[in-house]
C-alpha cells in the first residue's frame, strides 16, 4: 500500500501582510527565505539524534492545545538550541507563552506569531527516560 512518508511542506495564509509575517519568521526563528519568498528546511542538516522525525496528529475539536490561538492548526518547529532560541526571542521582544518544558523526547516552548498563531518550538532528543529533567 502507498503511504505518506513525511511532511513535504507547511502552507498557511497570513491574516494580514504575508511578507511581513515571513520576515518575522526569518528574524525571530532563523527561517532563511529563498528568492521566491518561502523556505526549504533540509532534514539532512538537522544534527539531532532522532535523524529528523516529524510528528503528525489530529486534535479533538474541543482541544485547548492551540490556545490562546484561534487557529485550527499549530506548527511545531524543530530547533537546535532551546536556551539560545529563548534568549534570542526574549531579546527581540517576543513573548514566551510557556516553557521550556523537558519531556522524554526533548524540550518544548510556545510563542505566538504576529498573526495570532501559536508556534511550538521543539529541541528533539531520543525518547528516553534519562531526558526528563
């Protein structure tokens, strides 16, 4: 049977100025934009122990997971340095909603983008009891 093998792209509409929103992601999360306005994220460049796993999940209709965002989606971005990222975001005036939290599979934190979308940041680690802090 044919099956999905990964996420080929993440596409969403801006509720205001798409170029300003893309620039915000470039400035605050380091997503390098190509000339055509989008970004290509190469898992081969990710040095995490898990070798580039992507999680996919459908939340229940009354889930508060994405709150305070009113969006019906939340994007999880893999990052390479949680402490460094949060320091950088705070220095740039970006509010950290929650985190960092440590779990068996890594560290997590949450922010909001200028369009009101909740963004999950994840520094991945192999799923292991010893990673809990």
